[in-house]
C-alpha cells in the first residue's frame, strides 16, 4: 500500500476530493520534456485554467526536490517548465528521484500511480506509450502498459503515436486486461491522425457511457485501467497522406543512421516535427486540449454520481 506521507497532495485537491467535486489528473512530462519553451508553460497553464472554468479541479502531478506532488502550484509548474535539469520520471524512477532530491516530470505510468494513490479516478494525457517497432528483438515496451494493468483509473488519450507498433500495443493491452473504448469511434486513433488503421471493438458516445464502464469496473474490483481513446478533431489532424509519407521517411532515416534503443523515439518525433514544418506540434497541442476537456467531463459525471450516492 502506498505511504501517503511520501506524497504531497495540495489543499485544493484534498478539498475537492473530500467534497466529492470533480478532479482531473494531468501529467507533467508534456511541459518538462514534450513541448518547447515557452509553449510548454502556456499549454500547461491553459489546461489548468480551462478545467477550473468548467468546475473541475486540476491535479497536475510531478516531482519537486524529491517530493511527489499531486496538484502542483502555479509557481511549481513554472519552475519545472523552465528547468534544464528535469528528470523524466516513470515508476521505476520515483524512489530514486525522491531519495536523491531530484525534480522532473512524471510519465503516464508514474502519474497514474500517484493519481490513484490520491483517490483520483480520471487522468488525461496526450498519447500513451506502447510497444515499439522491432520489440520482438529489442524488448522495448513502455512501462505505461504494465502500470495501467495494475492501476484502476480511467485514462483519456489519443491512442498511441504511429511511430510505435500499434497492432502489438493493442494486443498487449488485451493481454494485460486494459479495457479500450473508442470515444464516438471504432477506429483506434494514431495520435496525429484520427485512424491508425486498427479497429476498436467497443465505443462510447457520451461521458456518461464512459463513466458507466468505470463504475462497473470498480464494482467488479478489477485492478486495471480503462483507456478512453479520443481522436483529435478531423479538421485538426495531420493530413493522413502527409503523415504516412513522413513516417516512412523518418523510419528509413533512423535505420540508415543506426539509431536504436532509447534514442529512437526522440529522433522520430523530432523528424516528424521538422518534416511537417511544426504542424505536428500543433496537432500535439490540440490533442491534449481535447483530452483534457473530455477527461473533465467524465470526472464531472463520476463526481456527481458519488454525491448522489
């Protein structure tokens, strides 16, 4: 069982949870490692403001000077967004970062763990980690998947980035008992594009229907997450033909340069951003906005049901 004395939960988040008001967890790697300055801080603060305007308490999660924080303050977000020495913190890194007094952004895995420990039911992110291409040789698979198999939370994301092996990722989620719901679609989104080419068996069309699944999962006391796959709006996606062309070029360039292991994902994402003239960055931001909005809606439904008993 998680030792709550090792986690600082902000007073605002504690009050909202006690009063059964909606709370939405947000990760911090999007502004510590995912977006360039000063856009990173603007996006982080926009998410917080938009949620508060919708009556939802944001709970941005990160690690500051070795302290795991659920509900970073504005000044803490500003500090992490400006720092050059942030660590990217997954679950395996949490005890190390905390023991050594490090600061950094929490990944999907670590954010989900800390959010659940605090009693938060819904978490919005951009894209989920997954199984990498050539994983049968490299065994390269995101810790996000294993973490979600043991963390009963609802995660709203735009699927996984198409630089990953999408089909293998879906197979692993099935094996790990992670339920996957398409939001108003049966097409599994590919982050930059609405349709990765893979089909989802189940869909929901309203926040209430998503909340129904969470409620039933909890009644069954299942330990795994539910993934709500929310595609970016059609008019905001990267042109699918451009996306496919750039993806093929990026993979070929990585192979030609002998790039492998942990260097692969940063290289591919940077290639896509440069090749699209920054358009992929705008898609990234719009994906996040949409997932934050939807996550807030589902959190509101769940909170209202809790108040009504």
